[in-house]
């Protein structure tokens, strides 16, 4: 009975996910998102969020009405192309354009026209970092330079990102227009990484179906799972809102999904390069890089993964380290650890924050819980290192979820990482592999047959 429980749970989720050919869950996603956007437009205290909600609510509502129409068509003509997977892909693209890209362009144009309330702080920070990189060779201000700023401007003087993030701010250093808004280039980077991830997995799925036709017992529907993963990274409100108003997390997320796609198609070298680019932008990619290196080591490809996963972030750090080492330390270490001139405003009421602020010695308790969670994950990696991309994505997703919940300083927007990683995982399953079978034993043979991966 115990052994069958996971299979029952998977079948239960698959039943929900595939109900009415996937359209039932599509309808729920778009309808709930429309409600969230409308509530955001009416109640948010952040003006960029309110502006996003007013536009996105219409986009989500139109998408929900389109899916409702598809369900009506499906009742009479279940084989109609209007209700198939290509139509769902097209509607997902429409939803992303209307709920993320359109609000992004609107706010960028209004900001270029003089509105000062059409971008979150991280947009200004990245653009200033790009200007400093172009003028001084480093995106960072030193301790003394930040201290010389007026007290209410010191927070924006910090750049708590890796040096590569400043590249998204370089267009603003060249010209002043809506198209040089950092969010526009965040969206371009996100779209390119996701498109490459989708193309990589689709090609692998086609090759897998050709090499190993479906056997009795049923197989996963890899393209349907891939669509669900793309929806999680694009039209899910937490992602669409973030891209339209701030956006710096979306390229990192997309690159991590690309790295996992390369892992799932037996390309450890490319997986390392993709996650290495992400790590050169933001620290959030480093835990994912570590798990991917362990995955690669379990496939005798750890060096190939590590070359990109470690080499690229180190290469990005070297110029800033040579130009002004103290400024680098002040921004990427002291400030995130709470030892800067100002503290981070990221204080969402997750358990770690509530413990840190509500109990005597709470910061030490929260830190101890975070360390304990990290130790548990380390033990799991040591005893059962991931052998498949699916297992790697799940470990990364649950690990980041635990870290976000227990960190004393965090924010709701970071949830986009674990949510997208966990929903992306089924798309990484080998097309010849039954969804109700354990992932790792089946894929290990496929890896060996593929020649232990390609760089």
C-alpha cells in the first residue's frame, strides 16, 4: 500500500492536468489569474503592480473566455484543431503577450515619457549598474561612495547582483528611450532562453518517439508537459507580474530551465554553460549549479558541467575584483548578509521572517533552521545523488522552496523559482518512459545508450 501511494498521487495530478485535454486546468489558470490581476489592480500599494493588474486582468479574462469557447467546441467536435495542443500553445503565447509583454511595453513607454512610478527599484539599480560599468569598468559603488549619498538614496546605491546583470543596463547608458528600459532586455533574454529550451526538448522528444515507440501501459505526453512548464514560466501571475514591473529574475529562471533541458537531453557541457550564465547574473542560480554539478558527476561528466557552471561566474567576477575589490565585497556579500549601510526591504512574512522578528533570538533560530534544511538536502545529495534531470529539477525546486520559506529576509516574488522548476520537471522525462515508473533507473540506461552525453 505504501509503495503504491506515489503512483496514486501522480495519477491524481495527471487526471487533473489532462482533464478535457488539458483545457480544464487552462481555464482554471486563466480565470484565477484574472481574479488575481484584478485584485492587484484594486488593492496593491505598489503603483507599477497596480498598472500591471489593470492591463493583465483583461488579457487573462480574454484567455479564459477563449478556453471556455474551446471547451464548448470540444464537446461537439473533440478532434477539432481548435482544441488541440497547437491551439493551446498559441493561446499561451497570446496570454504572455497580453499579460506580461504588453504591460511591460506600456510601463516602459510611460516611464520614458516622464512617469516616475512605472518601474520597480531593481530596474533603476540595473540601469545605474550598466552606466557605471560603461564608465568605470565596474557596476559597483564602494562603501564610501554609498555613504556619501543622501540617506534616502543609499538603498539604490547598492547593486546586490553578480556583475553580468549590469549588461542588461548597458542600453540605457547608450540612449534614453523606452526600448532601453532594462525590462525590455530582460524580456528578450527570457524569450531567447525559453525558446531554446523548448526547441531542445521538442527535438529530443521527437527523436525519442522515433527510436522507442510507445509501449503498452502508456507514456507521458511530453509536449503537453512542456506546455505546462512554459505556462508556469510565462503566464503564471507571479512571473508575468515580475517581468512587467521588475523582471531581473526571469532571465535567471529561463537560463536555469534551459540548463535542465540540456541535462534532460544528455548535454552536460551545455547545461553547465547555461547555468553558468545564470550564475554570472545572480546568486539564486548557484544552488541549482551545485546540484547540476553533482548530477554531472554521477554521469562522469562533472568536470564538463563545472567548467561552465563555475568558470563563467568566476570570469564575470574577475574584472570587478580587479577594478575595485572592496566595492564588490560591499555589494555582493556585506549588503545581502545584512551588514551594509542600509538593510534590504525584502521582508515577506514567510516562516523564517516571522521567527526572526517574533521570537527572542529569532534570527539565530531561523538561521539554525535554514542550516538544518541545507544539511538535510546535502545528506540527500550525498546518499542519493540525482541521476536524471527530473530528479535534479525536483531537488532544486523543493530545496529553493525550503530556503525561501526559512530565510529571514526574502520576498514573495522568489517563489517563481521553485514553482517553475517543479512544474518544469515532468517535461524533462524521457519520451519513452512511462510517467508512473521511477525516473532514475529508466533514464540511466538511456544515458548509456546515448554515449554518456554530449557537450
